[in-house]
C-alpha cells in the first residue's frame, strides 16, 4: 500500500491535475454549493486518486481511494494541520475556540472526561430516560418531523451526558432552533469570506448572539442556586489565570458548547433520522431490529452499556446508515510543509481533503456500494475493518473521539423508540434526501414519519 514518505524538500514532484470547468474567479464554488458529492466524484473519475478543485481561489486537492486516504490520515499535524483548514468556522465557534484557538485551547475544548469508558456505563440509562421523556409528549398516534424530533432529542441526551444533568435541565426546544440558524452560516460562500454582508451570515451572527445571551443568563442563575453540583462549564468559568482574571469568557464557553453540540448532537441527530429511514425502507430488516430489541427487553435486562454492546442486528444497521449517509462529506487539512504522495507534490499553503461520501461508496471496497446491506458487517466480511476506506468517523490520529459515544447513543435511542412505537414513512421515498446547500449537511425538510404506539 502506498503511503507518504519523507522526501527531500528540494525534490520536485508533479502538480496534481486540475479539475475541468474551472470558472474564472469562482472555480468550482457554484458546483460545491449545488452538488458537492457529484463534484467530488467528478474529481475522482476525471483526475484519479489525486485531483485539485478551486473554491474561489482556495485550492483544495482531493485524495480518494484507500491508499491515498491512508497517506492523508497518517500525516502528522505539523505537516497537515486540521485547525488551519477551517478559518471560515470562526464566526460560528467564536474567537479563541476550537479551530481559531491555541493548541492548548483546542485541547481543552475537545477534552471531555464523559467520553471515558467508566462514564459511558452510566450514559445509557440517562439517554433512555431522555428518550422516554420525549415519547411521553407524543401521545398514541401522530406525525413527527424526523429532523426536528431527533435534533431536539439529541440536544438533551448529548448535553445531559457530556455537560451535566443540571445544565441539561435548563435547556428548552428553542436551543436546537438556534442551532439551525447557526448552521446556515456554513454556506460554501464562506470559503470566499465568512463576513460578507449576506442574509445567511446575518442569521448566523444573530443566532450566536442569542445563544451567548441565553447561556449568560443560564450561568448567572446557576451561580445563585445553593447545592448545585459543579459541572463542566461551571468549572471552566471558575478557572483563573496568574493575574486572577477568568481564563475563559462566556463567549468562549459558548464556543465550547457549540463545538460539543456540533460533534455530539448535529451528527447523531442526522444519523438517527437516516437510520430510521433506511430501516423503514427495508421492512424485513426493520422487523429483525425490532425482534432483537424486544428480545433485549424480554430478558428482563435494562438498557445498560453492557447490554447495548451485544445487539449486532441494530449495530449493523446503524453502521450501514453511517456508510451511506456520513454526517460529514468532506474533511480538510492545510498543508504546512510540502506534501508528497505517489509522485505528486502539494505545496505548502494549499488544502488537502478526503470525502467520506466518496470513500464509503468505493466499489472496490464495498461491493454494490449503493445498496443498504447490513450483512457487510457480519463475520467474514467486516467491511468496516477497512480503516482508511470506511470513514464516517474519520480515521487515524483525528478519528472522532466521540465515535463510541455516538454509537451507544444511537443504540439507546432506538432500543426505547422502537420498543414503544411503530413508525412508517409518510412522504414519497425520493423526498427523503440531504440538503447539501451548506457544509454542515442535514436532512431536507419536510421529512415526516407517522407513529403509532405499539400494543
């Protein structure tokens, strides 16, 4: 397998081929906004494993195919920097947080004890209780919008587990609506300038100001409640520097909250919706999932972390939904030092990328790649063991640290939801599709389902 190897910086390499239809000034930006996955496939089909796109002057070299992707994921941070590739996300997360922060600030923002195995054991029961709380408000029969339902639910489950139960108790449905408006600010035009005077960016900025104000009021209330258990953000706000000044402002803590919710809420809500859609599209498989869940309950067991580790039918279906509908369709790095691969040279300053949406459907890695086939994960096939091809959670040193939590969260949700309700899709099948007009991908609304309480 070909991989990146150290090469003398003076050694010349071939420039990657540039994709055709490179419009003056805009490059491939309009194509990115209109049909990004088609664009990425066009790069692979026209240029091969390595090909260059142009996003209004931002040159992005796409690596596709398992060997090229392995080179991408194995490269050290000093050469391919993740944080430097996302300056257009600073208005969403805020100054000095995540991609805009120092290495220490980024480490603190992403560090969370709740993702450790010892804590995960308690999360299953917490999530199950949150699901039951949501279901209590549904009644015996009706319709839900899948995006709204799972977005609200995972806001509560993620915040209860990753931040704290008391913090979660302060949240209301309007928080997930604020996130919708924040996500509008991830329009591809942000590659040009994320501060242009455009309605999508005004909406983004208003949403962030609203979120800062709500969290400021929330933390002020918590300061005056006696006996409150100190949770993640209470501790961060209490930290002081050498001069006795707060180490983190409300704005920065808001950015950390946004980063946690983008990682633990946005991606899981979309995957939950798509998993349910795929189950309902395949009734025989859906019946197997329900039988497995009923068997778990019939044995008298609770929804525990250990019990969730042994439900292979549901797990395989979730993995297949992740393969077909990865929550992130492009992962990028900035080249800090010239990067060489297979005779190609990508000079410092350009961006390199891989696309999970392309990788997860490579026919050489996944036979019949467009088919929903959970048997891919059976013993003897185990197609998810292709570490640099099956990449809904990324791979290598930057593989999603919350992958295990996300899978456990999804299992917990479905073990309660499908035990309590029968569901069916109530729109034409083709109407269930993703909205790719933003870099943060979500289901296109409406995406409704009918539910009926099981007898």
